[in-house]
C-alpha cells in the first residue's frame, strides 16, 4: 500500500475514522493534516506513506517506557 493514492473520503472515514472528509478539508485550511497531492483543482489525493509518516509523528508515548 506504500505508493497507493487515497482519496479524502477513504482516508477520513475508513483509515482515520473521522465523521467525514470535511474534517480533512478543515485541517487543510488550518495547515494541519497529512501532506496531500493536488491532482486537479478539485481533486486531492494522499500518498499512503505520507499518511503513515504523519501519524507516526503524532504518536504520544512509547510502549518501551516504564510507568513513572
């Protein structure tokens, strides 16, 4: 799935489990969210590896750390 391009609806609902693709639209307006590719003026796609990297950067905590 590395080079696969994902549409906004699939990314929002199936992968990120958001209510709708409008959440991604709002994130883009705020400069937040995974990097995207503008295929046409109205068509956006996300590369799977960019989404994975974006998610990894937001990971909180480390399972190897012992509780304080």
